[in-house]
C-alpha cells in the first residue's frame, strides 16, 4: 500500500482544521478589534514559483500545470499587494480588489485541485513541495475565507473611523484632501 497519498491528504486536512480553529479562536477576535481597512488581510502567494524547482527535481507536474499554478498565484499576490496598498490609503478600491482576490483565489484553488487530480499529483510531493501543500495551501484557503468573512460581515462599516465616506468611491482620503 502506498502511504504517500493518505499522508499528504491527512496533513492537509489536519492543517486546515488546525488553521480554521486558530482563526476562530485568535484571528477572528483580533480582526473584530481592528478598523475595517486593517482587518481586510490577504496572504501573498508567490511561493508557487517553487513549483518549477520541484518539477526539475522530479515532481511529476506538467509544464502546463506548473504554469497554471504560477500564473494564478502570482496574479493573486499582485492583486493582494495592490489591495493592501489601497486599503492602507483607506481607498474603497482596496475593497473592490479584495473581492477580486477572493474570486480569483477561489477559481485558482479549484483549478489547482482539478489539475492535481487529473495529473495524479496527490502523494507525489516531497521536500519543500510537500511542506507547501501541507501547510501553505491550507493557510491560503483559511486566509481567503477570513477575507471573505470580513468583506461580508463588515460591508456596512467605513474603512476607518477617521475618514468619511464620500461619493467618489475610488478616491483615497489623501487625494480628497488635496
């Protein structure tokens, strides 16, 4: 019997359960005490570039599959960074980009799972790739869930107690002052 598949799947599932529990116990209460703009968090995902090294070292992913992972995750990292910059400026465009990030990450996660199943990759990972799949991927899933929860549950709150909302949703408070 090959124990690699249940080991990888079990590690991912246990990590996901632990991260969800930690998020409920510690992160959610912390987020509730933050201003909305500070509570809209995102996780960078450019770690996916490691898939090219894994492929070179024997991870049996196709070039198309590796490229799909990298494009999706790097796009997510760029969107996340732009959203964080805009949210730090208390710009409503940061909220829009956060929603785009939630949708992009959901689609990317679905495509990556589908690709992994089609290419029979479960249980094939080792080394750093195994660690990424066992720990980093569940962290991305939980963080995007937290982001979606914050976007929905706090949608009626202003981005900051110190800034007023106006009729120009894409302008930042700094530009409004000038």
